[in-house]
């Protein structure tokens, strides 16, 4: 039973690192060729991405098994949503 949660933990950290790479990509590739509303929207999306990243890290660091499962499901769904969106 403990091996399952170890595998879940490793998968979580892998998905969190992918999400962190996506956030870094958006942080360093802001276009700046839009009006003030577009720049504000880019900042808001970046802030939301950082907030989600911090929440996923926090859920994964908690010692409870159910928080690791929630982090796995939510990070998987977020990355799947990003994949099908493009």
C-alpha cells in the first residue's frame, strides 16, 4: 500500500514540474504587443498559474494520502485541459 503512494508522490512531482515549466514559459514569453487590457490579462493568467502551482506544491507536501490524490487528479486535469485547448 505504501508503494502506491510513493508512486503517486513521484508522479505528482513530475506533473508539478511540468506545470512549473508551463508557468515559466508564460512568464518569460509575454508578448507586450497588446494594449493595456491585454497586458493586464497576461499578468492575471500568470498570477493564476503561480497560485495553482503553489497550491499543488502545498497539497503534495501535506502528509495525508488524500491530499496527494487530489493533487494528482487536479494537476493531471489541468495539464490535460491545456493539451486539448490548443
